[in-house]
C-alpha cells in the first residue's frame, strides 16, 4: 500500500498530517464542507469556515485591515510578512471515542515565532473586536493548547496542535477543561496570536491591540 493510501485510511504520522492539512486548506479556500478532512472515518466529518470578517453578517476588521485572502482572518502587522492573514485549517477525524480522535488544527500566515492560543467554544456570534482581529466565540472560550509558531520543525508563522504523542486528543482536552463533547454536537475553533505592531499609530493606534486572530472553523463531532 502506498504511503498516500495509508494516510487516506487514517494512518497517523507527520507526513499524513501534512497531507491531510493540505487537503483541508484547499477545501477551505474553495468554500467546501471539509469532508476530505474526515479521512479515515466511516462518515464524512462536517467542517466549515465561520467568523470570516465582513462576511455573512460578521463585523469587519477593526483596524482597516481586511483579510488578505479568502476565508482567513484579519490582516496582521508583523513582525514577519506584513499584511498576511492567519488561516486555520483542520485535519483528521473528530471522534469522541478515545484513540479514534485524530483531529488537528493548523494555523498558517501568523507572525514569525509568535505565541498562539487555540480556542474552543460551543456557540458563536457575529463577532467582537479581538485586538486587530475578530472573535466570534460566545462567552469565555476554552484555551485548548498554546505554543509558538515556527517551532518544532514548522515554518515561521505556522503552528499545529495537538501534536501527536505530545498533547491530549481534542475531545479529551476539552473534557479536562469541563466541556464534555457528545457525538453530533458542534464546537467552534479559532486561534489568537501576538500581533504587537498592530498597536502603533499607523495601524490600530491603540496600545491594547497587540494581538490578532484567524477565522473560525466549525466542527460537528462524530461517535
């Protein structure tokens, strides 16, 4: 069996993670439900983009920094490639069965080596300002994971969580934090990250706006 076929059957490795994430990114950019992201499951997982600034009733970016690409968050201000936007994609199978949950999130387009948090919520709104970005998660989100972009072998501006063999599965981490997910339920995810140059006068002109966000991803969990 070829390595690609093994990935499609649900194998877990760094190469498979990269392959599935690439498929996810393509699907997000074309506006599809990410059935391909449910590789390895008996039913296609329902993944979709949410909280796209200025789209479908979501408020616009707060610092005259609209998304640099389709389906992404508000443009950032560096350090790094100024004007890019963070895109959150998902890969794997969101299962509430221990050992079967291979769901991973990958954020790209962030600033260099910035601190990043992966957030989860059970409901969304049309958004509020979140530094130089938009947050649509209702109430206080759970912080599932954190880390710095551009580390652990990933390129600058990119970070993936959970890490295979290092971090708890998403549904397990959620339960640890008090949110037990059941099959059929939807959860919403986004990343927040440091964007310290946003605070300067030419940009947001607000000393409190030192961070930014990706768009959101909705996940319908399977058994």
